[in-house]
């Protein structure tokens, strides 16, 4: 694995929404998916993840229900909502604009 990078403020929501875009996951599953997709560059710690999930659920971007995890333990599963999908699209477009602007700045003399 490569060097771990601190998640930039404002990108955690985008990473969580994207992780949940395919299927509902419990907290550890979300963290694993982010780490896997980013080739280990980002690791989301519980102290950051669970407050974000709670906030995003309050905003209507996620819904949750209790289920059983792969190791037969009770786990809260999060699912992206229609409002969350719209927010994912907004966040994705925002990130594209930001990364383009930063790229332009880095390429300038």
C-alpha cells in the first residue's frame, strides 16, 4: 500500500456517498470500500465516519436499518437515498471543478 493521505475537508461526504452508491453497507464496510477503492490512500477512522454518517442521515442523504453483518453481529446498514444521489452528483461536479482548478494552478509557470 502507498502512503496514507489525510482526507480533505468536504471530501468525506463525497467518498461515503460514492461508497454507498452500489449497495447498502455497514460502517466498517464503508470504511473498507473507501480504503479498497483508493488503494489504501484513505483510511476513514470511526471518529470521523460515524459523526458524518449521522449528519448525512439527518440531512436525508442516507437512510439506515439494522441487519446482520457477515460475522453474524448486529450492524447498522446505510443506504443512499434519492436526495443523497442528487447530493453525490453535486459533490462530484464540485470536486471536478476544484481538481481542474488546482491542476491548472500546478501547470502554470
